[in-house]
């Protein structure tokens, strides 16, 4: 007698529950059939390939080893539209930039699963002799070419895809030997999409995380990473950490055991250090509460994610300072940028230069920590109070289910993201810098932060308004958005005694 057919995955109710084996098998068959290169995915061969890689090219192991050594690793972003151009980039970042982790950023067509348009972009790039795509079309080139890219470098490779639709890209990249994938259902869906529902984003990443746990069951520990930087525009640490906690719980429920947490830098040394410590501790706290006792959660910081200045000297300062912040904060890795940030995609050489700049800054700050500093502890305590209030309410709204609670919390405005493009996110929370340079919340929208917490935020922001002689309100948020891109003569005038 034939076994009953697996249920249609699209008919299953949204839940954090682990995807059953038979359902996942059907999902994989349907997913791999969506583009010809999906047929190249051979799971047993992929497992054997990963097991044959030296440990220093396995990102899961490398992240654990960096944590053990208290090292801060460097990893840039980058991708080009043809195989040869992208291979050159990866080799340059590895050899000239001394990157610890080598990236492959996919193009926008691939992120939106428009593979036919990506193919046209490849052909136009070949004709033009320059990249006409803003990243590497992983799906179009397939598994064998992904393996060639991994073989061309002597570091672990990670996929950076900026998408709510990771399923086929993840299958092909992992099958080719990539050992890391950046992305999550909450953060990327609210960051990069308008009409895509948060529930669908969660489902898509549950697929990817279930795939990773399948590799884990066959002895291959892959690295998954959550991009808590969200919209990249002045996101207060607590909001990034809330999404990190929830995305982490969703991944753990599918069986992921090596899950990185990522945040954009605020550019305030004490706040960034407090955020890194709070993020890792809070994720572990909630993992333990829910019975996930063996999940490794290293934290990554990113160079400034907002608007950049056009002056190379100012950019160089941001690059170096970003490495300093990451080292002192105890981040396990830092995602780097270059002095070309304000002008578009950097050349491989400029990208490598940004890596070296950052590495030197990390070296100089390698043994400095802020533990024991009162300002550090106060900021960490404040962040933790903010995060617990939102995560606890979200879990309550889902009757204990993370996926359901997340969707319901966004519908109610309990979960919110500043300046999100998503129609499923109210985007009423408004952040701004205080007089000391920390990111605070001017207007919480409907997010249920404790009253005493919001009083602290208001007091600190009113001090800034008084100092600058401007009204307290949303204008503080607007000026904060463009602050780092302003000319240095405006940020710090050289007119002492002349005004």
C-alpha cells in the first residue's frame, strides 16, 4: 500500500512548529523544480562536500573558534553580475583584504526570484564588460559554479541575499559549499518588501532553517545569521534585538544550532557595547526558557548603515571607528564598508582597503572592554527592560507561539520598525539621537515600552532639544537621519572664539 501523500504545505496553519519530514520533502521537490539549476542539488553530495572542506572554510566552526579566542572577524559585502567578475572580487577580498569571511551578495532580481530577468542581466554584463547587476545571480549560475567560487578562496563563504524569499538560493549555495547564510523572516520582510506578508516571510525562512537542521542531522553544522539591522536608518538597539530574539527562536524551533545575531552600529561606543552584550544574553535567556539549550549565538556588528558622507576622510574615520566599536563591544565579527559607500558599489580594491582599515582598528582595540563601567551597565539594563517588555507581550499575543505572536504583534503595532516599507508594519515608532549621541525613541507608536523607560528617553532627548535650541519632537528624528552624512565643517565647526 502506498504511503499517504504529504499534506499541501500552503494549507498548514502558521506555527513555529518544526516542519514534518514528509511535508519538508514535498516542499523541497517543489522548490528545486522552479528553475533548471535546482536539479543540480544533490543532498548527499552536498553533505560530502561540506565534510571534505577544511575546518577553516566552515563558517560554523570558524565563528565558534573566534568566540573561543575572543577574536573579532572581518567580513565585507559585495557581489557582481558575472561569474568571472564575482570570482575576482572574492579572491581580492580574501587575498588583498585579508577578509576572515568572504561574501556573495546576490542581485535584486535573484532576491525577488525573477531569474529570467537575472539571466538577461548576466548577458548584458557580459556584453558590456562590466556588471549590470547589483550582485551575483546565484540561482542562474547553479551549484557547480557556486562550488568553483568556494574553491577559489581559502576562507569560509557566506550568502548575503537581502530577501524574504531565500529557499532556492539557499539550496544552491549550501549545495555548492557556502557554509553561511544571512537572512531572516521578520527582519528582511519588514526591511525590504512592501506587499509580502510577514507570515509568508516567516514560512520561507522556516524552510531554510529546516534545511540547515537537515544538514546538521547529517553531521554538517552550517551557520545561519539574522540581520537585525532592519531598515538601516537609526534603529535603536532594543528594536533590533527584539527581532533578533524572535527570529532566533523561530530558527531554533526548526533545529538550527549555530545562529548569529546582527545589528547595525549606533556609533556610540557605550551603547554599542551594551547592545552586543544585551543581545547575546537576551537571546540565550529566551532560548533557555523555551527549552533550546544548545544554540550558539555570536553577535555581529555592521559598519554604519545610514547615509554616508561624500568626503573620503570622513568615510575613512567611519570605517576605522566601526572596527574599533566592534572590537571593544566584543562582537565576534564586523561587516565592513568602504570609502566609496556614498557613491554606490565599491570596486574590489576599495572594498579590500576598507577591510584592511577595519582590521587595523580591531588590532589597536583588541583587548579593551567596558565591563564594569557604570554607563555601560546602565545602558545594558535599559535595553534589556525595553526588549523584555516587547518580546513578552509578543509571546503572550501568540499564546506562546512565536510565529503567531509575531504576526499578531505587527498587526497591533506592538512590534514595529522605523521607516519600514512593509504595509504589514505600522512604522509609527520614531527614533532620534540624544545629546550624548545615543539612539533613543521620540515616539513609541503603539509599542508597549514601560512608562518609566519612555521617561528616560524623553528626558535625554529634551536635553538635546534644549542644547540645540530646537523644539522637542519629530524634527529631532529627521535631523538625526542625515547627521553622519553632513560635512565635517557643519558637524564640528572650527570657529572657536569667532562667533
